[in-house]
C-alpha cells in the first residue's frame, strides 16, 4: 500500500467524528503537548518496544485506528509499521497542526484503583475484555466477558448497560484502555482498572473475626482467595502467612496500637510470594518457619509440639504434612487452629505439587484424621486459602472442626482415599515452581515482579466435585 493511501485528511476525520463512525484515535505527541490541546476523543499513546510487544498484538484487526503526530512523519512511519501487523491504521495528513475542529485539554481516560473497586464491587458492571479462553481460566466473580474485538460490533455494544458504572478489565490495563476508548467513541462512559488483574490480585482487605480473649484479624487477598491472619493478645501480635504488600500489616498494627513481635508461615507456598521475611524485618519481629521445609536462609526454625507465647496467648505447633512435607498448623489457646493449606472451609489440601503424590497423600490422610480432626469439635478453623465458590460468613472465611468432619473425602477408608486422590489430575497454580523457589530462598525477586508472578487463581485445594 502506498503511503498516501494511509493518510486521512483533517476534514475527513471531522466528518467521520460527526457521523460517529467507529475508530480509535491515538495521539503520538508528547504527553505535555497532548494535555495542552488535543482532538476530542483521542488518547495519548506511546509506541515503544513495550507497546509493540504487549499492546499491538491485542488490538483487533477490525478496529480502525487513526494516528496523530506533529509533524506527520512519525505517525506515518508508525502507521506503516502497524499495518505490517495486519491492523487497519491511518495517519492524519499534515499532522495535528492541520486540525481545525474543536479541541480538548487535560488527560483523557478515567481510571479506578483496585482498592476503590473492591469497595464498590456490587455496584459496577465489570467488563472483562480478554479472549474467551483467558477468561475461562480466571476471572473476577461477577464480571462479564466481551472480548475486545467484539466491542467494535454494534450488536455487542447494545448489550452493555447504560445505568451502571462500567469498569474495563484485562491483565495489565492495556486492552482495557483500548476498550474504554472504543466505548467512548460510541458514547459509553467507562473506567479502566488500574494495573488490571495483576493489580487486583494485590488488594488486601482486613476483617476482624474475633475480638476477645484474643483478637483475630483475617487479611484477605480478595482477588486471589489467599488468607492471612493477625492474632493479637495484650498488645502483642503474631502474623500468620503474610501477603504482599506487607505494609498493610504495619498499617493495621499502627492503627490499632499493637506491636507485631512474631511472623510465621505455615509452609512454603506455591501460589503466592510470602511476605514473612520482609514483614519481620520491617517491624523487627522474629521470623518463624518450618524446620522440615528446607529453607536456604536464616530464621527461627520450629517443629512439632513446640510452643510460643505472645501476650497472654499460647501457640502450639502441630506438624501436619500432606500438602508439603513440612506443613505446620498452629493451635492458639486450644480454641483456634490455623491450618495453612491442609484443611480448608470447603475442601482439603492437594498433595501433588512436590511430585510425591502417593507419599504425601498417605501423610495427608494421617494428618487430617489423626491430628486435626482429633481437636475439639468447637475449635475454629482458619485456612490460608478459599476457592471462588465459597461464601464467607459475615465477610470471613472460617469453619470448625465439627463442620470439617462433614467435608467430602473425609468419610471414606484410607485405601480408597489414597486411590481416589492419586488418580485426580488438577491444574497447577500459575508460576508455581518459580514461586516455590522464591519462597524457599533460592531465587531473588524484585517487588515489582510480584503482581505478574501471582496473577491467576489459587489452586491449592482438591476439587470436591
């Protein structure tokens, strides 16, 4: 195609806008120039290496794109490059200075943070614009999937409600941004989820479960189903299985006026990066880890039948292998048990993530029947995860030993239990081998890499179906 065929005049662009023809208008000038003055409905865009690798491949081939620069050369060159990707792209002839129509100022595109979205989740229309196969693997509960390419179809657009606040969603916000501007071109206002699903997975929500004689605060990573717990007694607190961003725990401690003196994990996690080491360092607390797990950094290593005290409370340690060889459960004042990934509200822990499924399944049966289910029936059970289909009780995920005894898998003989579980094939958590290596201390990780590494659901339980 000759270069002139890629060009569109200012007059033609204005006519297309008046007729409300569907297209995306990307302004490639500097952000400062864009915010000072730009064509209404355009979005500031940067066409760098990252954009070529992450954004261009996701732009639907049926979307008409018009590029603006000043002078026109950069937009023309970029249009040629994007055309090679199979995109329907044009540039504004003679650049931005040729535009004689109305102008707008300031930033374009509205955003909403993951924290703010979490507070109004029931009152928004969540529009997930990923491809259908991506959506089927993991999604925000209640979201609606309309792939980005379908947003350029008038019939699809008509299905989007006009009476709700709309939030567009994708893994990192790139496709959501395009979707938001595609909607804006047809008069539908929306907001982009900042940081996308990766950012959503980093939202922590604290909920107080028990107020006395000890205080228990469940800190939930709501996008991933991870659970951690702060237990406070007489001004001293422990944190079990802390999550990133770890600063949330220091904020809670400061707000409530207690001191975190001990930080501990129940086991080496496979679905999320442990914040235990960083949190302990930040608050000058002692770090406690299982002596059976084989960490390669220093900590206070603990094991079966040991006890720890904080405030007026006593924590008793039980070695509960089955999910990992070194999994520990923590019983506090013989009233509360923190079971890690061994016993959940809805199911039991999976034994196959360390590739010793038969050995670990045998351990899992013994742990459940001969250790945890031997606790008094009214002991409250606090796991480290929950699946998407589990409903909380007063916003909290917990159970009791009595309720746990009624779970699937726990009413069959040992031989049948092992045979059935060994035969199950379950999808592995995303990036689980790398996450295990990080948590063990074998691999260093930048904090900025955590959201991408943790993206996706937790997959630590055996499906009860």
